[in-house]
C-alpha cells in the first residue's frame, strides 16, 4: 500500500478508509496470486471487524518478458559496439512497470538498459535523485543505429 486516506481527526474513528497501491511481479502466475491474496486479506479483515470492503484491482502493466532470439541479437550488437565486458546479458529482473511489455505480448523483442553509469549518486529512473547522463546519448544512438543496420541486413 502506498496511500492511505482515512478521516482528518486524530481522535475520531473515520467512517471509511481508502487504501491504494500497486503490485509488481516477475511472472503472470504471481500477479494472479497477489490479486487473490489482496482480495482474501481485505475480505477477511473486514469480516473480523464487522466492516465492508470493496476491492478494485486493475492489472495495468503486464510482466515484461524478452524473447530469447531477440535478446541474443541485442546482446551481440551491443557487445560488438561496446565490447562484451561492457554488456551484461544476465541483468537481474527489475520490478518496474513498462508499457513496452504490451508490445512484447504481441511481437517478439527485447527491452534493454543502456547504462547511465554506475558512479556515486546514479540511480534508476523514476527516482527523485535521477540525473540523466548526457554522455550516454552517443552510445545510445550508436547502439540503435547498429541494431537497425544489423536487422536490415538480415
């Protein structure tokens, strides 16, 4: 839960409370289980306290799953461009939500990270401390051009 709204007085039991949040998972089965558990938990807690609840659960973004052939090709192109020591083909899965996942449900593909650097103070996007590394632009453009050229040659 990332948001709780329940009254505005410290000494009065509010008539209702609204809890909001989001869930993230690395596979579809876990997503289904999370939704079930949220519904079960809310219903059980309300029953225990003679209260009512309404659960609205929206699956906003699917799990992003790269396809093997496209990932291998992306890694090959990146390795040829930056050197294999500078490419991590086994990046740990992240719990971000990404609309590219919708595309990967329809077509094969690969979502990659083009590094922003690992110096002190760097962090992932959607973080208040994020500061885009302008030096990454040249690398990013070179990668996308190389990838495009390699795919057009197939």
